[in-house]
C-alpha cells in the first residue's frame, strides 16, 4: 500500500469515525434518533468499504493477498451503502417510497450469503493502471452480480429522479442536500467509464462516499439546529403563556379574596342592621324598652368587624406570633353565638353549647375566636335556605393528650368533591363566596400546629373536628356544668 492509498484510508477513518460518534450521540440525545441511526449504519458501511477498497491498490501488477475476500467485502459493503443511501434520502425528503425501499432491502439482505457462495464475484482480477501511478485490481462480476449492480444503479438514479421531480415542495435545506448530492453524478459517471475501460482508472468511489456522508451529516445537523431553534421558540412562548397565566390567576385570586372579604364584612354589618331594626321596632312599640343590650350587641359586632380586618392585615403581612394563654372555649363559643346573630334569622338558627364551662386550653384567643366565628357563620350561611332542622352544636371530645373541639351543624351537607378540597385556595360551598373564611380557619389551625377534619354527608349536616396538640385543662370546680344556650 503506497502513500496515496494510506492517505485515503486515514482520511476515511478520521472522517467516518468522527461522523459515527457525532451522530450516535445525536441519536441518544435528540428526538431524531431514527434518522441518525440510519446514517450511523451508512457511515459504518462506508468505513468498511474504504478499508477493503484500499487493499486493492498495489504499486505492482501483483494481486494482493486475500484479494477475493476483499472483493467480496467491497461488493457487499457498497451494496449496503447503496440501499442505505436510498433509505436515508427517502426518509429525509419524505418521498413516500416505502415499498420501493422495502423491496430493495429484501434483495440486499441475502446478498452476503450469495457472495460467500461465489454467486456474485468471480475469483479473477484484472490490474487497472491508475492515473497517479500504481494499479487497482478489479474483480469480475458474475451474471447475478451484474444484475445486482444494475439494480443498485437504477435505484440510485430513480431516487434522484423522484427527488428532483418533487423539487418545489422541498424546503431550502432539502434543496441544498440535493444540490450537494448532485456532485455524485459526475463521479458515478466517471466510475462507469472507468469500469468499461473508456478512461484510465480513477479512484472515485471513496470520493462518492465522502460527498454523500458529508451531505447527509450536514442535512441532519441543520435539521437538529432547526428543531433546537423551534424548541427554544416554543419554550419562550410557553414561558410567556405561563407568565400571563400566573398574572391572570393572581388577579383572579385577588378578586376572589376581595369578594370574600366584602361578603364576610357584609355578614357583620347585616347583624348590626338586624339589631338596629329590631331595636327601633321594639322602641316604637314599647316606650319602656331598654335598648342598652342592643347597643352592646351592636358595639360587639362592630368591634368584631374591626378585629376581623386587623386579623386579615396581620395574615397578609405574616405578622403576629401566636400568644398562647389559658382560654375557656365555652365562654368564647358564647361570644360567637351573640355575634353571629343566629337567633335573629327568620326562622332562627339554634346554637347549642356542649363544651364544659371548666374546660381550659392553651391557645391564642384571637385565632380561636376567628376559627369559631368563621365556621359558625359558614354554617349559618349554609342553612339560610335550608328547610330542615337548623341547629349548630359546639362539642368537646375527651382526650388525655389533645384538645378536640367539634363544630357541627344539621344543614344540607356538602358533596365529596367540595369536602375533599375544602381548605384549598378559593374553594367554597357558598354561592358568591370565595373561601376566605375557610382560609382564615385553616390559618388559625396552622398557627396552633393542629389539624382539622371535615365530616359531611348530603342532607345530614357537616362537622368540623378541630384537633389541637395541647392537652385539655379541667378546673376542679363543683360548678362544672354544661352550658346549654338553647
């Protein structure tokens, strides 16, 4: 092997080796793995062809050792290269020749066996002088080998004909690929003239495969680049859409919270209005009417509205550490009953307090009041149009290590889908509500590191079981009785 053929071999090994590694990685890392694997197979066949082809170059007219084996490998490798070329071009340009490529594979797959049986290549070699010096040993083909050669030549020319016929529908990248592959036409023509002895031998096959390999590689790289740009553009559009969605959700949430605050304040002022209306009505009918109690209730309701706003402000600022102290839940429940205005409704809502007067628990009175008041107002609202029994009960469940308080109503209950997601943002069972009251309930529970469980059944009411991690405290007083505010 002289220096020229060594240069061809090293150039082929370097080029194909780099492209094989490059497209194998692309097959692993990109979604275009199928086309990249087809190209890797083509490049491997090209590398095998280059290795066996350069063995047929000799400085003297003496055939190389194992010339017949090299000739078989050369024919088989070039046949698979031709089939893979048709497959790749059909895939890249979407030519719709699936049946054609399938038929070509059917006749190519048994070719290695035919070649080993001696049906493709004759064991006879003719030294052909090379323009640059030396000899190339060309084996003669059998009649079957000649048929195979004609089939591959027709497939090569046919795929080009179909591709150029569809020129107008091809993209710019596909047209550039066809333009680069067109360089093969004069090289193949020169090789045919050499094969029939019209011109002196020129080693054009390796140049053919170099052109094809580089053209396919550049086309796939351009496709990957295009897909990357499209992916980046789609990612930017998704990010823009996500930002718009977040902004819309933020504005929607703000609107829901504002509606909820207005709704809850409306409940406070409805109580004030109801007390004022009843007081004025009784004052007109009874000149001796003592209005002090009504004014006290009005003052309590307005104070509670003020505290409600302060609590909201503290919640939005994440301020206000929990200030634990001994609290009497029964007394707190009595205050909530007075503030709720349940007895003033028509028909009224009965509130029954089963919490012992001597029960104490360590809690933040402000947050506990917030919890009782919002659950009570929610229950009243749920029973506003309820035709069944209208009753709210406060209960205590005895437990040695935890304080368990239950707020139960006999209202219409709620569906499972609402119950399971009740304390999520903006979830409410009230028409026109936003769930702000339940958000405050959840915040009160979280401030005490407790838990809350909802038990509800349609038509049978709802119970909120509030579990606080601190143990209950019972004062040993003989007057410990149940307060029934019925």
